[in-house]
C-alpha cells in the first residue's frame, strides 16, 4: 500500500469528498484554461460545470487566484512526474541518454498540454502573483533533475573535453555561480555551470518556440527532427558523451 493509499484510507468521508471536489475543480479548471486562457479563467464558470452554485465553490477554492495556484502546482507536478518517469527508465550512468529523455519528455508534455505549459512558462497572468512558498518546490522539479544529471556527469569525469578558447567568467557572474553551487551542493566549476544555464534556457526556449508557434506555420515541417538536433547540440555543449 502506498502512502497516498494509506492517507486515503485514514481520511474521513467528508475529507474524501472535499478532496474529490477540489480534484474535480482542478480538472475542469484545466479544461477552461485550455478553452479560454489563464487571463479569462473564471471560478464561477468552473463552479457551474462542477455542478455547484458559485457561493458553494468558495468553500473549496477561495478565489480565482487560488485556482490558478492549484493549476500551477498540478501542472508542475504532472510535468515533473512525466520527466521523472522518462529519466528513471534510463541507466543512471547514461548521462547523455538521461538528458535526451528529459528533453523529449518536456517537449512531449508541452505539446500535449499547451495551455498548462503556457501557464507555467508563458506570459504572467495580469494581476496574479504565484505564492513562492507553494509553487517553488514543484516548479523547480525539472530544472533540479536536469542539474542533477549534469552535476553527476561532472563528478564522474565522463565529460568530453570542450573545444575552443577558455571562457572567462566575469566576477559578478562568478559570485552568482558560487551562490548556486553552495545552495544546491554542486561540484561543477563556473564554466560548466554557465554552460548548464545555457543548456537549460535553450532547451525550454526550443520547446516554447514550438508550443507558441514562433517558427511560423511552414518554416519547419520536421519539428521532431529539429528538436532532436537541438538536443544533440545542447548535449555537446554540456559535454555529455553517448553511453556516458
């Protein structure tokens, strides 16, 4: 029996009913998000679809902002679960394979759930500020998984040597890198961390360009091949060798 099963078994009928109602509100909230977008999301409209009067829905979700927060947490965790499953299916020491699995998983989920991806990584919703104390942990699951892959590769000494002139890290940036290294307990040096940031932003930039239609309708037909090519280039930038 899982922890979730144990908790469900111990919950009272009222607690189970409340949890189910909130789950239904989130599910229908995602449907409204896909149809109308985050800025037009209406808790009252969601309540109508759930089958309760608008005054009753506030006993479960107190505001539109709370619904947006629940949708953020739901989206971040669903993406995180999808990425974890893909990465965990690859051998722990196959760093290149794990990086590719992570990238493909992010793209697959984003294309399947473009509205949720837009809420997570698109333009901020006017008038809404996500509560960091609730959204930071789920919101950093994927980047921390990526950092873990890169740092494990660095620690193992499995990286391919980088070609080209040495990179000089400015002092201000070096201070930022030291703070990141200390906070996350990383071993990687400044140059590798800087390349890791570029890998991270380029990965999500490539996904966002595709999800948000930034390439245009006819510029690239072979979108999957283009993305895999980007992943290969980013893999090289990170120094991840095939089979390592």
